C-alpha cells in the first residue's frame, strides 16, 4: 500500500463511484484530495489493477463543525490541540470483499498516521452490527481510543445509487477516536493555580486565567458564562469580607477531571473563618423589598453550580465550585 499520486485519480474515482454511486465524487475532486498535503489517500494495487483505496481528510475547525455538525467546543475538546483527520471512505473491489483486504489496509493506514504524531483525533462514520461497531477493533489495534459515539443515521443521499446499500448508506454512527497519547494528555491535565491580592481590581486577571483553562478543555459557552458569574460572586465576597480592613492573598485552583467531564475551582484565603453555605437561602418568592438583605449572590451560585463544598483547614477558608461540562 502507498500514498496516491496524480495518476491514481482516475482509478480511485471509478472504484469509489462503483461502490457509492456515480454522483459520489469526481476525478477532479479526487485529484484535489491528492494534491493537498494534509490529506491521506492510500491505494493498494494487485495484478488486476486498483484493489482498494482509503481516504482521510485533514479538515479545519470550521469545516469539521459545519460539515459534520459537531459543536465547536466538542471539536476542541476532542482534538486537544492536535491536527485531526476525517475518515472519508474505504473501498475495495467487489471480488475482494469479505476477504480481509479492507481490514488490512485500515490497519496499515492508521498505523502510519499515528506514527506521524501530529494527528490527535480521527472522526469516522461507522456501521453498527448487532450493537457492535466492527471498525472499532481496527482503531484500537492501531492505538486509538473511542472518545464519543454519536449514534444516528448518518448519510442520506438524494439521487444517488449505491451498490452496497441500495441507495441509503448503512453508516449509522459517528465515532470520535483519539490517540492513546492524546487521551493521556487530557486525563493527566495538572491542576493550575493563580495567587493574587484579594483586591477587586484583580478580578479581570482571575477571569482571564480561568477562561484560558476553560477554553483549553473546550468548555461550552453557556457553562463558561455560568462559571464566570459564580467566580465573580465568590471573589468579590473574599475581597470585601475575608480580611476586614487588612489585605491578604487569594489563591484559585483549577482542576479538570476528564472521566467525570467536570471542573473544580477552589478559592483559598487566610481570612476570618466563614462558611457561606450555612447562610439561609433567601425567600425568592417574596417581593424584593420584603427580603432580608444579602445571600442572593451565593444562592445563585448554588443554583448554577452542580456542587459547592466548604472546609476550614490549616487556618484557611477553602470553597470549591464543581461544574459538569456536559449534562
């Protein structure tokens, strides 16, 4: 098996259209795929001519999120800063189907791609047979880990004939695979920490620090806004009350737990002991002029975060916000 050259375009086009229908692609399009350095089009020949072809497209963030209907934050979380490929198609000649040719070619192609160490994820359409995705074994042998499965009928072609499925492609899932190395990078993200003076003018620097971490893990925009509001409330309380008329430090620790897909943000100060969770929630059913003063901010934090924890340890207040990134 080798990478395709310009002279392979005609044969690849003919074989692909034979499998998926005449309208699937054109020789001009295949030539364009071959000429793009980021794409990977592999071909295998035997004594009868072209035996099979496999195409992986390198696509940028905009194309991946638009063409494959992937949420931008999900795409960022999956690729983890690496370049990504989209498994466009795998085809073999009719007389070679069921003889292991496709598996052999995919094994070799994925092995070659992983050796390049620049691609962190592959997006692949897949068939599901009796609840199992056969292609998954091939990816796992090559050192890829299934990160997420999107189960749904994937392709519906109009005005196209398909010799495999009679006009409707059987691919009914999109699976996002990541290399083992990428998985380890995300699983082992270290805790990040920022120390600032507990002064209101440092709120901007604190939010910038946290938003950088949230963007790195692909945090959804709605969740990021909720976290920003909660962080502002907690930090302002520290600046106003923790040290009285004195000044002191505030430490913020950020931890992303990959398995649970959640973030934990801890606020640490050495001010007077205070557990905000003990404060009684305001009665929001009352008119504003009848409610007791204070408590609404921490109440809103409780409502938007998935968990809040407080402890007094080593003469320090430690308040931790917990937020899931996905439902």
